[in-house]
C-alpha cells in the first residue's frame, strides 16, 4: 500500500518536471537584423564534455521564413575564456539557411559563445563538464 501511495506522489512530480523541461526547449528566435531583416534561430544552451566537439548551428531565414544562403555568421569565444575554449571556423556563410561551427573546450566550467549576424549579437551559455568517470 505504501508503494502505491509513493507512486501517486512521484508520478505527478515527474510529469510536472517533464513538462517544464519540454516547455523550456523552445528555440531562441532573434531578429529582425539590420539592414536585411533576417530572423535567426539560435542553438540552445548546451552541455559538452571537455575536449569533445560540440556542433553549434544557427539557422537564418528571410522575412517570409525562407532559408537564406551566403549570410555571414560570426562565432566568438569572449576574451575571458579564449584560453579555455575555441570555435572553428569562427565565421561561416550559411548554406540552405544554416551555419555550423565546432566548439571545443580545454577546461570545465560555464563558458559562453557569442554569435553575431549583422547588428545582432547574443551569448550562448555552454556548460563544460569533465570526462565521464569509469568504474
């Protein structure tokens, strides 16, 4: 009987937690940019393993929602973290509306990547954790 009571208390909490997590997974949309009026869909805050690559993709569309090619997207690790992480390549032109760079960190902690398109710049937080322990 106590297991049933425990289930009745835990299941609603799990459903609420899942709803909060799924509700917070909406993509970040930024724009319009100046002068072109682009709309940007930015990568979510992420978690990465130290020394492992993490792809960061920005999607760029016009005012009608169609993907735009040859838009320069600049990725930058701020100076405070430049010795701890890098992005490669730092500037990418969109193809089929997408630009992707690879983030790699040499240290653990909370880092940032700045993404700039035209006049818009946004910081994307990335939590870098150490290697997964082996038992």
